[in-house]
């Protein structure tokens, strides 16, 4: 099977699985991230929060 046909087949399989899960009313997904990537995601979020303008933050309490 060529690359394009294989990708189409995988996409159809995923769509079928999602459709079945939605019909059942549940969906279970998995997201496995490495410790290094998780740290990178956290640091990026922290950096973005630190650089927000006051008007973008709104009201908040600590």
C-alpha cells in the first residue's frame, strides 16, 4: 500500500472509531508525553502568562 492510501485508511479508521465512541456517548483518548516535553509545555505556558498585557488578564484573585 502506498503512503497516501495508508494515510487515508488510517484516517477512515480513526473517524470510524470516533463515530462509534460518540454514538456510545463516551470517548477515551490517550496522551502520553515525555517528561521533557511536559516541562517544555509548562515553561511555555508560564512564559505566555508572564507576557500577558494587563487588559488580557482581566480580574483575578490569588
